C-alpha cells in the first residue's frame, strides 16, 4: 500500500505473516511516524541498498496505530495546499503525481487518457 500523507510518503507491505515493513525513501518521513504515533520502542532500519532506504519492522497492531494517526490528523480540505504548507514535505513529488493521475485518469473536466491497446 502506498500512502501519501502530510507526514510523509510510505509503502507498507507484509513481508512475512504478521511482520510488516513500513518503508520510506526518506528518513524524516519514518521519523515523523515514530514521533507522532508515538512509537517509543521503534527501531529505524537503514536499508540503502533497497528501493526504500528506511523502514520500520512492526506488527499488525502497530500498523493500526499508524493508520489511526494518519486518519486522525487529516485537518485540511485540500491535500496539495497542505503539502505546500508543510516544510518537511514541500520537496515531495506530489504535484507531479497529481498531474500524472489527472492525465491518466482524468479530472478538471478532462477525460482519461486511453492507451491504444489494439495490436
């Protein structure tokens, strides 16, 4: 699962039964979760050789706590505007992702881009 939030960008996967990796490309994003959930016993793993260079290894209950924090801290009516006002998230590629989604899926009265699937 990918999550784009005002706290950071995350990928959450279950690597083994009951073992979840909350991953990010940037350390500050993971630190935001550790500080804000809070997760005082969390160990942050640096995995520079991996696609996501930083991660937490947690159980399902901790994933629930993270998801509750993310839900409870939605306090904005426009995500792009919130990101623009969040100092440690301004550099994120969210505007480019937004534009790509509009191009592919449609929006602002534009029809979705349809690829020619005929061979």
